[in-house]
C-alpha cells in the first residue's frame, strides 16, 4: 500500500494525536477533581451546570481519542494486510499488537513501515 508524502503526514499526525490528548485529559481530570475539592472545603453544593462545564472537555477528549483510535486501528490493520514488506508471522504479530497495545504499536509501525515505505519486491507469502 503506497501512500503519498501528504497522506503519510496526515496518518502521522493522527498517530501522535493520542500522545497530546491523554495528557490533556489528565489535566482536565485533575482540574475537575480540584474544583470539586474546593466546593467541598467551602461546604457548597456543586452546581450541575458547573459540573458539566468542567467535565465537557474531558468528554470531548475521550470521544475524539476514541474516534481516532478506531480509525487508526482499521487503517493499520488494512495497511499491514496489504503491505508486501510485511510477510508471514510478522503480519499476525503486528495485527495482534494493534489490537492489544494499539497506542504503543501504532507509532512504531508508522515509523518502521509507513514512513520509510521502501519498495520491496513482491514475495510469495505462505499465508495467502
């Protein structure tokens, strides 16, 4: 599967996006936690709209990360299956890594197999 340089940059952006969204989510979580603790120390009942305002960025970060992760999972599985440089058991190992440790496997596969994308002569794959 051959990608243009622009397509590779887009895939790379989305591959690295969870490394930005996860710290943002953690920041928002601790911000929510501190807001609730301040209300507890002041002996105030938190306003439901205030709770929703503080939690909305967390929901948006998790939702965006979920959509990006599902899209990347589908893309990388298809890319690993169609990539002629990935043969035999390596293909199966990559797919299992994508399923079980996606956010660690995506950047590794991206830099090893998508970004480099060397022209490899077609090799007869025993699994196909």
